[in-house]
C-alpha cells in the first residue's frame, strides 16, 4: 500500500495519443478557440446563406445607399441591394474557392514534395529548382499573371491561387522528409529490404504530414485575402453583379464619405475570416509541436 501511495500521479494518468494530447492543448489555447469560433461563424454564414439571407443578393430590395437599420442590417448599396445578404453569399465564394485552391495546392505540392524528398537525386534537384523559380515570384503577382492568361472566372481563380501556393507545400514536405531519412524506424525499414516507395508511403509520409496541416490552415487565411484582392483588381467573377467581397469593395470605395458602412462590413468579414484561420493555425502549430508538450 505504501508503494501504491508513492506512485507519481502523472504516471497514473491514462496516456493519450499524439492527436488526443494535441486536442487537449488546443482546447486550452484561448486565441485558437477564438479563431475556431470565427471559422465556424464564417463557414456557417457560407453554407447557410440561402436559408438565413433575408433578401435576394441580386435584387433591389430598398432605396439606394440606405443606412443600416432593422430592415437592412448592413444597409444597402448603390443599386438598393441588401449588403447583409450579399456578404453572406460572398462568404460562399471565399470559402469554396479558398478551400478548393488550398486542396489543389496541397495535392500538387504534396506530390512534388514527396517525390523530391523521398527519392532525391536529379529528380529532387529539378523539382526544387523549379519550385525556387515559382517562390521567387510573389503569390499575388503569380495569381494575377495566371488569371490574366486564362481569363476571368471562378475555376481560373481557384487554379491561379492553387498554383501560387503549391511550391510552398512542396518545399515544406520535402524538408520534413529529409529530416526523417535517418530516423531509426526508417533505417530499420531500409535494413530489412523495404523498397523506397514502401518506406516513403508507410513510414515517412504519415510522420511528415503534420506541418502540412498547419500550413494549410495558415494558407487559407492568405487565400481568402488573395481572392478578395483579385476581385478588387477586376480579376474575380465574370458577372459584376456577383456578391464577391473584393468586387463589393470596388463598388464601395466611391462612397467612402457618404456610405462608409459598406466598406466597414465587407472589410470586417474579410478580416474576421482571415484572423480566424491565422489564430487556429498558430494554435495548431503550438499544440502539435512536441517541444511544447506539457
């Protein structure tokens, strides 16, 4: 009984796995929880827009430039369209284009990074030098060039942003795989005769994906800003009536003095969604870092 009483209470606790321990520390991270709340709010607005939008975002529902009121929570624009409804539908474009672009970038960049880091040699050199060329160009400028070449439209916008961020994922995964080449379990698998492909897929990739998850969350924040930026530059949707946040800011800039609420509400939606992904990404980085494990 004396021995039982002397057992360290820390050792008596049930051991959690990597993800369980990361989730526990993430829940204790207040900024990350604030970011998660912003993301849930942003996603709910996008998904439920057809249900909760009080008006048709394309139709005239009031007088020109009505101030915010109980009838129009965010006021109306020059054509009498409800700003609140248009902000909700604009969240759909930012969410779907942003998530689609990051998913494509993750697949393309992840595949290139896996090939470069897993096999090395000349293939690694060619892929990394090509990646360096793309990384030397600011992402927004690269996206502008791609949209200009392909033409305006949501598919082109998604592809442009995906190509802009794919090199980031490629270099990140390649670096993670290089750090794992001399790990004990990789050396052991190599010793028993496992092929390069099997070592890469079964042993290295599962342990190198964590930085990609964190980076994808952070890139989503930048992608949302890039979508609005391209729309502001006139490279967004083909139809100028489309309720896209960047396009709405273009229309609102003429009324900064008479109707500043348009810029405040549309810009606030962009800021809240971007900050949400940034806060959650920082929280994930801290919770998944074994050096910060407490």
